[in-house]
C-alpha cells in the first residue's frame, strides 16, 4: 500500500529580502519565532517553571545564535541549538527562578543572531511567585517507563497563611495522568499536603512535561505543578532521522526504514508533512517491517518532513521520524 500526504516549503532568501525593505531587515529574525511573550501566571515557590520559545530557520542561509541574555536574574535563558540550517528548529528555554525570587517578576530575554546578518529579538516573560506556598521537589518525576506501564510519583505542598486554606481540586489536562491529594498536617496557619500522581493508559512516547492545575480556596485560585516522564517506544524505527539523498529536479531517491516491534503488528497508515516523500510497505502483520521511502522534488532546495507511522498496537507507540532530502541543479 502507499500513503502520502503533506506540503512543500517555499524558502525565502535573506540577501534579497533585506534589499527590499528596511522594515524587513529588522523583522527577519523575529519572524522565526512562534511567540515572543509568555506569562507564567501564579507559580509556587520552588516549583519548576519554564517555557520554550520555539523558532525555525525559514531561510536558505544558515542562522547562528551568538548569545542570549536576560534582563533579570529571575529568569535564566538557554538555547538548545545555536546553528540552524535551512528549516531546522531550536528553542530558547526560559527558566523562572522560583527559589531565589518572590512576588511579581518579569524579564526581557535578548537573543542575538550574528549569521547570516546581525539581528536582535526580544522575548518577554512575566509571572507571580507565591511566597506562602512551597513545592518540594520542584516537579513530579515519574522516571522512565514502558508504554502502557503504570508509574507513580509525588510532591509535598507546604502552605503558611490562612488557617482555613485548602486544596479543593487538581485538574489534569490529559486523560493518562490521575492526581490524588491528601492533607497530612495542619497546625494553626501551617498546612501540608501530599500530591500523588499516577500515570495510566497510553501516554505519548519520548520525554514530556504536563502541568497539573492545583486549585485552592484563596484569591489566586490555582497554581501549576509539573509532571514529567520519559516513555520508551515499544516499536523502534531506524535510521532516525532519515536522509533520503541528493537528487536533480524530477529525479527520485529511495531509502528504507526498519520498523521493529516486540510482537507481530500491522502498519495501518503512514503520513508525512511533505508530499514529496512517499511510502511502500507490506500490510501483513510481522515483527519487522521494511518501509521504502521514495523522494521526488521538482524545485532546488532542502526538503524536510516528519513521518508519522500508525499501527494496530495503538496510538503513541511508534516515534515520529524526521526525513530530509535535497534537490540540486
């Protein structure tokens, strides 16, 4: 069977773009960012709070991040990848310092690019760090688990303030995380809760973080507690990423993906974000599948897609595979 779905990229050339307009010259770097502002809202003291400003190189030229700095010690910025070739992605990770700072805090993060041209992008974060609530440890860490396996973790939540303060509910944004909270201490205005989290059902593979919303009976109403886990894929795909090859316009190149599982399974569908990548695979159930990936592009440039494989083992079992190819005159 064959599956192919997707789109082709149209890349901008910065050298031409910057000659067209001075306004464009100031905006080329900012255009790479999905968002430039983030509000952490209300967070507890000691709790992990970070936001990833994602950006993508939309141009033919290679982009390089020279530096990243913050206007306030309340936020520590890092960059996950400094050099981005065409269509590659990276993140500016803004970590809120909830242990050393309290109250309303904000910061401007300046990202400096020195390739292919000099530019600065300013990112902004705001939030309020509560002094009366302390979370320990900073995150519910469920560790490394296999797909479908249950896992449990917990944090303690300490409060000092109103004697009638209490946690009234804990909301999970995903069905595979269940929360249970229990008051374990109350003496005057000092109160302690234990928040237990259970991973149930089919969680997505890979490393992820999910914020639980802890709802309370005071005027700020709620604060987040992060849950993190690394879910191993029960089906292994190699190679990943997949480089199909370099071809001339209109020519084809093919490579094979090896998909291996713990028991016989069927591949029910394959989708890709770029229609230039097409697939052939046997429909019969087996423990090892060989998928032929064929690329054909008409215009010169770099092509990039994400291959998503569905099976009868259920959702989230097979990790997505980045696929690349290049067309040259």
